[in-house]
């Protein structure tokens, strides 16, 4: 095994790693905001962990349907969590917020020709809001995050760690599957608790568990050197590694239903297809999405900006025919199972 950072390419890789390590805290959701969601009991008018996790599962289905890449999904989740950790969001607004996070992420990550239209996303997601609702909510999200939407995520670290490992191993390159690691990361993203982990640590835990499965001493030695370079605390690493291991074990169990990585298929019955030719369903107006004043940094860190005070309706004008919605059936793809 070569020494880490021995040649020019490796110097560049570790330079990029250092940059990611400097940036990761900046793009992490506020831990106290996430803890507030975790501590919230379920009722009809508050955002709780279950609702957040369900919305992320919806985002995963949405990215699969439109054939978006993993980076789009991970970035959408990051934008969502950063916003939810900053704002006191009502459950009735969550669908609109989720769609906006997906569109914002897609515009950053995807080629322009692969970014779905707002109207298509509204129809497919069944979010029951109009294009003007989406436009306004996108503005709110962007402003609250200070237009810093492109973030350093666990996926960035996962790709970089994977590249560094392959640069130093003498084993077959295909032995460490990046697709499998990405699927595992998406499973973790569907649970709110992992948004509290440092992206560098979460990515390292996933790689470490996979290397242990492969029983490769060489790969493990490389990872230990990468861990040392990243200055990952042993206690922190062990804590998150156990949580990731438990999550992946539950995710790969027969009791857990999960979508396939393949693009979802849209199946429409003959009767539904006939109705769609002359579809004039109206979109119910989204309840008011109000805003409070700007978040005051002098306030207690436990506080989040409230979106519950009164303001004009988000849907200020009747929806047009183009903004109408219709119903469809997803064909649920075969279950994704990780190799043992």
C-alpha cells in the first residue's frame, strides 16, 4: 500500500478533503432545531419525526420517478432539514416545502434538460398547491438559507473517500460498490437522527461497515489512515457507526419495504387515460403559509422562526387549468435488498 498523499493526484484529493472538512459544519442543519422536532409528540398541528421521515421517503420516490441522481435526493434532504431546523413549520405546509426542496436541488445538480417542470412535479407529487405557491415557497426557503443551497453533504465525502481508497488498494476496483454505498446513505437520510451526524463521519461509518463485510485488511488500513487525516473522534465514530449498522440491518430486513433504485413506472388505466384528456380538476388552495420576521441571532438558540402567524393566503389567485392536478398509480418496483 502506498503512503497517503504520495503523488500529485493524491495531494489534490486530500486538498479537496480538507476543503470539505472546513465546509461541512456550515451546511449542517441546526442540531437544536432537529432535536426540537425529535422531542415533539405527534398531533395534528405540529411537525414530528414521523412526518419528516415520511416526507423524505416521498422525496426519494419523486427522485426515482423523474430519474434524478442520488446527489439531487441528498441535496434536497439537506435543504429540507436545514429549513425545518430553522423554522417552525406546520404539517399542512410540508408537501409544498418538500416539492420546493426537490426542485431547488434538481436545478443545482441536474442538467437543464433533466430538470422536471414545476407543473409536472405538482401533478406527480399530488402536493395540491399551485405554481405560484411553489414560486413563493422557493423564495422563502432560499432567503432563510441565505441562498446557500449548494451544500457539502455526506455524499460528497462518500465519493471522495471511495476514490481515495481505490487509489491505494491493490484489490479489484469493483469490490467496493459505490452504488450500494449510495443506497445505504439514502436509507440513512430517511431517518432524521442521521441529519445530526457530521457528513464526514456518516460517510466514514458506511465505508467502514462495508469494508468489514468484505473482510479486507488492506481496505481497513486505508480507512484508518483516512479517519486519522479527517480527525474523526473515536467516541463519535463508534456512536454513529452503531446507529448506522442498526439502521442498515433494519432496512435490509424482510419486514422493511423500500423502493427500487430504478425509475418508477407510471401506469394509467384506460378509464383514467380517457378522463385525463379533458381534465379540469381544480387544485384546492393551500392553507396560508405565513412568515414571521427574520430570525434574530440574538435570540436563544433553542428558538426557531415561526411560520404560524397570520398572513395572506399563499394561493392568492384561482389556479389555471395548467395548474390542475390528476391522480395516478405508481407501480411499486421490486424491493431493494443489500447483498449479505
